[in-house]
């Protein structure tokens, strides 16, 4: 595994009435799209601000690219890109002029600056609209331009805080695809927070889940799904409370819940579904479809949140 680009040890941040981040220890390998997942108020944004040196930890330490966040924050920010709650764009400027301004701020030489702006805008499908004022653009297009802004100076690490929040499904999918392609092509390490679990499942090679500032799980999405055990979904009707009680009493069934016309069953080990289907049919249920597979990352996330209550 590549050496860690981001490393925290016992990272903690207290505010007057709450501990936002509690003893967080994680490592993010180079070149990884790292998903940092958690409900609102779980400490995700606070963690990013500490990693960028914008917020001082109460305890513990963190390093980004080998630089200490307390003593070498300027070195970290010089080598990082960030898209936080504000896209950082000027509505009265054109798309090109926005990036031109940031290119000058980053002191990118003029010939290289122009080539880099063209490269990013073309890759994001914005080149033909480069002369338009960004104030007239949709939120999705602005977010794409904000990603280009964050990548303009070729950072080694890119911090993205809910980059697809508020976007419609088409715009979110488009931005997600662009992020995946850019991360692979640029070789950048991405630290991503998101509420979209399907998005994290598609984008991330490694995810960490936190709740109330504490780390509750970390690993590849496949590892987390495997750890939750196999799952079956049965579509049909006539699932009476008596049938569900019989099902839950079976030793190979960890949990069973019926909602929206679908029966979700968490299984233990490599249990066969045939006896369970026969049990339900015998109890009067009508089976239309049966699916077996691993739990989705969203299901794993919800289970982790429930276990931590």
C-alpha cells in the first residue's frame, strides 16, 4: 500500500459545549479517493479544517504530506486544493477569468496558466462556455468550475466537502464522473465528505465512518459490506407477523424487516435461502422475486449508526 499522505493520531477538537472530533486516528494512502462519511454534526467539516490548518486541534496531531498541521499549515495549503462550503467564484467574472485570477494568485507562469485553464475546462466540458459570466450558470456548472479552481495549481491533495450537495441527480452524476476521471489522471489524493452513500460506493477506494466525532469503521467499501454479512431481499405480499416471527426465529437469520413491499433479511454465514422461502410460502406468503447479495454501503452505514446509539 502507498505511504500515507494524511495521518492523524488521537486528533480531538472541543468547542464550548461539544466535542466535535474525538480521538480520531486514520491514514489515507497516496492516490486514494478517501470517503469520510457521517451524519450531520459528526465532525467531518471540523476534521477538514484541522487538516488544512485552519483550526487548531485541542489534542492529538495530524500530518498532511508530511507537514504538521499546527506548525506547517502554510506548507499544507500551498500543496492542497479545497472545495468547502463556498465555491469561491466571482459571479461577475467569466469562467476563464475566474481561473485566470486564481492562476495569478498561485503565481502560475502565464503560458502554463493558459494551457492549464484550457486543459481543465475542456476536460470538464466547460471550454465552449468559458466567456460566460458564472453568475448565469447552474449550480452544477459552478461546482464543476470550483473543482477546476481547486485543481488549477496541481495540488497533491484535494479536500472536497459535500461537492454534490444540492445538485440534481444528473448534475451530481456528471460531477462524480468528472471527479473520478480527474483524480485518476492527475494522481491526486482526494479527501471527500458526502452524504450520498451510493456516490461514495462508486468513487472511493477507502472509506471511514464517524459518528459524534468518533471513528466507528474504516476500510474498502467491499470490506465493510462483507463484514455486515450476506443479505437477501424478497419481493411479494402476505408477509404476516406470524411468518416474520418464524423467520426471525431461524438460526441463520440475523434480522428481518418488511417495508415497501420488500422483505430484507440479514443472513449469518453462507445460509441457503431455499428453506426460508419454503417457510414463508408455507406461512401463506406469495413470493414474486428473490435476490441475494451483499448489503449496500448505505445499509452498512445505517446499521453502524444504529449500533452506536
